[in-house]
């Protein structure tokens, strides 16, 4: 099914084609099925397109000590970075929530922004998509250059 | 010393008076002196004004396993919430960086936004202050209501 | 009520007196009442005795993004360290679980062990107490000295 | 090169063969090369053998906000669990530290123990290996069953 971008929360132009979006949505949906979410029952999947064209995917992994839970977005980017990738074009995030769009949590925004700015697509199960960017999601981000100034 | 608000990154009106800001800055500076930052050498202090007028403060506490480090903003809000407080007016964050403003990381934005919207003041050692709000720092925040929709 | 140490999971001698234990239990129970645990409904309180005799307390503070939750033990030690304290005698942890003892999660063990070894008392609501130490709870701990070797 | 198990910190019998250990060490070393560790300069790699025979690997991924850093062990297990795997035989962890063994941090012990008990092999660059188990590294672990008792 072709995805429909029904909301745009950024002034930037899209970084990927509709075909690439379809492919990422498929991967994110597949990843969601494998989420380990026994505590929240809130399954999330993500698919990340690297600059070199490779796609990485991941799901949320919860823990009985809630604070050790990881979201799908971070799970995915940790996997990609562990493979030596440091530059990205877009991430797609999918949940089971139909009635509204759900955007990444602040921790995931921070972890993704360590690797620059890229597109973020949030997907509802009914195929609706909201498009934005990391720069829009975490303005004035705390960044590697801030850290070095303080040292 | 009276603080000078030299930058404003929000359309909202200030939530506190100049005298309250001075008091919070003093507390945040005092907390910064007690930071445990042997790894980054990056000391941060924070002071948080609750709706009931009480002030809570905290500093960053690092760990040899970097991922277990907590920032000053979270250290402070955890302390306040542990005391039963759930509503806040403003937080002041202070570092040792003079050349630019440093804003809270994404994890701290998320943790603070669990308790609604309030003013965020970022302070440079030279007395310059940037004023913004949580709502501006974490637009489309993932929130308690999102979680319940997914369950 | 005098606490009864019904289990001992360490070979080390107790670091505190029965009166000190009673005082810490009272503080931990009081902190538990203020826990912010809307997601797990699992309230935890902690009280920490510093080497200088001061007592710090805290509770768990959860987040709609589960991974940003903090446990009572970390909440408490972050508060104490933010106050400049770096050396501790004992921590008491209390929950609502009667049927068995609950020990700190791995993240809390790591954060506490950054500041050396001290006694850990886990309390059931029925007054039963299990006594152990951090060194017993996190053998071969990853420590500040490990980090410096790698750098 | 065949690995030599020079230290054993558990009473349990090994869960894998020397050939399997060699294979895991190779994968963990390869992963270490891709670590993103600009802040600590402390590179770590891990390789995880699932019950079904598949191997997953990962490295540490740091963040300018130190608290959002993930260790190699967690990076690896998040990747495996995101692939639907829930049962494991052994993990190998490798660093650049020759003079002593380095064991997983408390957060990683907790995250791994969510999925039961398995062997942990810590490797020095000189080929020396220390063998232990999760059950030995995190005694009286906080577990899924504890959480459900409190609810
Ligand atoms: Zn997240
Ligand atoms: Zn932060
Ligand atoms: Zn904990
Ligand atoms: Zn770790």
C-alpha cells in the first residue's frame, strides 16, 4: 500500500522518495511484530535508512526495571551505529495507535541527533503518515560541540 | 547580581519575576559547585521552582558506566517529585560555558515534560540568560496520554 | 516498631545499629508514600545514611517513556551526591511486596557502587528485613579504575 | 587463535564449546572496531549466541549527553531481541584493556538477566578469557516476577 503523508511538521523538503518510504514502512511494521513489550503492551517498530542506502530496523525492548527499557528508535540506531554507520537519511516509526500520531521520546531525539539531522516519519496503522525532521523535534539540541566547550 | 535575559526562544510570557530568577540562579550556581563530574569535567547545576513556591536544586552525577549518568535537570526533578511535588513554574540551568547557551538534553526535556509545561532559563557564567519553555524545547512530546492510547 | 533482620546475604558485619535501621526504615516508608508510579503501580522508597550521619531519602519517578524512569535507590543517591556527599554507610529500600524480598536492580547497584561499598537493607511491609552489601550484590563491578585503564 | 580460559568465576559448567568461543571472540573483536566512543575512548565489542545458534554482535554507542550512552552488551541484546530472539547461550565481551578483566556494568547485567541465565566471557586483547555467568554477576536479581508481585 502506498503511504499517504497527511501531516507535515517541518519546512524542509522530504529527504526520500515515496518508494523508499514504502520500503521503510514495511521494515518498520515487520520489526514491530517482534517488540518485547510485556509491561506497557505498547509495541513500536522502526526502520532507518542510512546515507549509504542500507536499511536497519529494530523494536522496543522493555525491562522489569522500567528505566532499563529501550525504545524502537534507539534500538535501531544503536544497531546501525554498531555496524559502523554514522550518517542517515530518514527514520520511520510505527505503533499500534490509530487515533493520533506519536512522536519519538526525548531520549530518542537526543540519541538520533548525535548523528546530525534527518527526516522522521511517524506512521499510524491506518497508513497515515506525519513527516518532520530531527531539527524540528529537538530545537537547540545539546550537541557534541557543547560538550567540548565545557571541558 | 541581577540576571539579564539576553535571548528569548519562546512566544510565551515569563512565568516568574526577576527576583525569583535571581534566587533560582543563586541556588543553581550553588548546586553546580557540588556536581560529581569526574569524567566529562562538565559541571551543571539546576534549581527548580515548584508551584507551591518551594525551590529544589541538584547537580549532575556521572558514572564510570557513562550510560548511568544523570544530568542536573533530572537529578533536580527526581528530588522534587520524590518530595511529592508534581507541578512546577520554572527551572534554571547553569554551566561553566561562557561562549554560548547550552540547553537541556532530550532525556531531561522528556522527564520534565511528564509534569506539564514550564519556563526553562539557561544561564552562562557571565550572567547572560536565555529564556524558553519546555513546550518549545520538545514539540509534539511523547506524553502520558499517548501511552494510554497504546494499551 | 523494631525491625527484624530475618535474612543475611553477606559475610560482612552490619554497618549500622538497630536504632539507625529503625530511623532509616521510617524515612524510606515516608518516601515511598510520595512515589510517582502511575505505570507500574509499584511504589518504592529509599533512605540513605551518609558517613557524616545525614539521611537522604527518595522514591521512584516513572515516565511515560519507560526508559526514562528512575528507581528510588538512584533518586536517593543522586539527591545525596548533589548535596556534595560522596561516602555512605547504608541504604534501606522498601516496597509494597510482602511475600518475598526485592533487591535493587542492576542499574542502581552500579550507580551506588560508584561510591564504594556499603550495607543494603531490603524491607518487606511486614517488618522483615534482608541484609546484604553492595559488594555482594555486584561482584566484579565495573568501576572508575576500569574506565581509566581503557583510556 | 584459540582462546584460553584463564579465570573461572562460576561453579557452573561451560555452556559452549571452544570452537563456539573462538567464533564469538572473532565477532566481538570485529564489532569493537566499529564502536562509537568519542568521549570515553573506551571501545567495547560484544557477540551473543542465541539458543537457536544465531550470533548477534554490537558495540558501545556513546552520546554527548553521557547518560544516553549504551554499552556493547546492551546494544547487542537489543539487536537480538528486536529480531525476535528471547533465549541465549553465551555472550563474549571484548575491550582494549590488557592488564585486567572488565565485567559488564550493572545496567547490562540487568538487561541481560531479563532473558534468563547464560554464560558471560570477558576477553582481554592478549587472548586471556574469564568465564562466569549472569546468575553469578547479578545475584538476587530484580526480575519480571518481582514486578508482577507489586502490582
Ligand atoms: Zn524513545
Ligand atoms: Zn539531560
Ligand atoms: Zn533500580
Ligand atoms: Zn553496561
